[in-house]
């Protein structure tokens, strides 16, 4: 029998790649999305498939569907989008998690939360293992997202302790690739789009802050492995990221180089609470999931540039 799988945020960047993977594996997929940052174009190729259904729905409102697994990805992930309506972002994280946990309890489904490296905030420990508790400002402009995601993790583990729910939590580090929207606002899509248009490359701050960038295919593999991990007692949280660490200035130079662009680098103010460094420890994922990323930054950038070029 086909596994029935619900993907919230399924019309977004990561969600649409996950839907592709699940359809390929022979699952019956229900994609739920309110299209705030997602786009029907991301799933257009799936819309005629009898094993794929799209429901336009806001996860802050309860939903009842019979499924075996739930991947909870609904939430804007780019700072400009999640800061656009911070109250809605907090509601999406917290009420969305509560609604999906409630659904999972009713239909006895396994539920996976797409958490984030942002739960570590601006980390004082580097690189970040899962047992690091983070350094998060509870009242800053990133808090709606960071604290929302932290609360969602809390709810997941309380539902496990109190209701014996079958949960999985992955902490995703910066992920990029095809289907990021042109106006996504995150650094890789911004730099590529700017370079291809010949516009200035906007570095926030002096560009010495670091990030560790993971190509989307690696993430989908890790998330899929976690959901289908047979050890029910292994709930995570588990870091899924690429430990290759780069400064934002190095990234800008790489993108300029790879696009042969004549764009200039310009420096803009650093937004508040922007983490100075970020890099995952992935020993747990290697040990428990037999997973590690395979696509280095240059290779992933090449595929992403090829995706954006015809759109410009
Ligand atoms: P995205 O913005 O492309 O996708 C989010 C999707 O959720 C969009 O389709 C959006 O329309 C939908 N959505 C937002 N609010 C909703 C609501 N209230 N109800 C229903 N749908 C809603 O971002 P993404 O990069 O694909 O991120 C997906 C998930 O992965 C998010 O939960 C994000 O926090 C997490 N994550 C992503 C990254 C990354 O680097 N891409 C890193 C860490 C965590
Ligand atoms: N950034 C930048 N220029 C941009 C977009 C982002 O210099 O046009 C910086 C941003 O300040 C941060 C890093 O790149 O230090 C990663 O930003 P992104 O929004 O991609 O992800 P996050 O900060 O959530 O990790």
C-alpha cells in the first residue's frame, strides 16, 4: 500500500523538492501551503499526478486528513519574509506545530519538524553540536522565527513525553538550490541574481560572518532518512548541514567568478542579531542516519546558477 504523506509548506523551495522525492518513492502526497512564500510553479509538474494533491490552507488553522507521515515545513525561512509579519511567523511556527502534532496524535502518524540552525542563535560555541543550547535574543527582529522554532521543538518533545507521539526533529543549516524564488532575499539567491543582472552585490556588514551552505539534494536525502529511520527512540534533534564553512565575502567572490559578472561589491549595514558564525557538527547524522552531504559548494552553485540564468 502507498504511504500517505502530508507535506506542509510543500509549495516552497524545500517542500517542493521533498514532494518530488516522495512521489518518486511511490508515496501518495498531500501538499498543504498558503502560498505566502511558496509558488504553484514549484509543484506545477506534479499537479496532474493522481498521487499528488494540493490544498491551499494556512497551518495556523486545524486540518484533518488521514495520513501516515507528516513533514512540517510550513514557515517562511528568509529573514525579509519572516520579518514582514512577525506575528504571523510566530503563529505559523507555534500554532502550525500544535495543529500538526494534534493531527499526528489523532491519525497516529509519525511527524517530522523542519527545525533550524537558528535555534543556536548567535552561537558562542563553534561548530555547533546538537547539545549546544544556543544564544538567542528573545526580543529581537529574528526572535519571531528563532523562538517560534524553539517553541515548536519544545512542543514536539512534550507531545512525545506526554502523548508518546512518534516524532522526529531535524535542524536544517543554510540550504540553497533551484526553486529559491528570485525575490527570496537569502544570500545565495540574492548574490546569483545580482551577479546575473549585473547589479551591485550587497554584502551586509563587512562580509566576515560565516555560513555553511548545503545543496538542497543533500538536505532532502537527510530529512527523508530521518523520517524513515526505524529506531523510534531516535527522535533527534539532528543537525543536517554541510560543514564546509565560508565567509559571506568569499561567497560573493565565488559567485562573481563563476558567473563572470562585472558586478561590484557594495557594503550595507549588518542587520541586528545576524549570527557571526555558523557551522554544524554532523557526527550524529553520520552515526545514526549514515548520512553526510556529498555536494560541495562550487558544484551546487553551478547547478543553482544554471537554474537562475534563464529566469533573468
Ligand atoms: P520557503 O519560504 O520557500 O517555504 C516555506 C513554505 O511554507 C512556503 O511555501 C510558504 O508559502 C509556506 N507557508 C508559510 N506560512 C504558512 C502557513 N501559515 N500555512 C501554510 N503554509 C505556509 O522556505 P524553505 O527554505 O523551503 O523552508 C522550508 C522549511 O525549512 C521552513 O520551515 C524553514 O524554517 C526550514 N528551514 C529552511 C532552511 C533553508 O536554508 N532553506 C534552513 C533551516 C530551516
Ligand atoms: N547577506 C548578505 N547580503 C544579502 C543577503 C544576506 O550579506 O544580500 C548575509 C546576511 O546578513 C547573513 C548571511 O548573508 O549574514 C546569510 O543570510 P541569509 O539571509 O541567507 O540566511 P541566515 O542569516 O538566516 O543564515
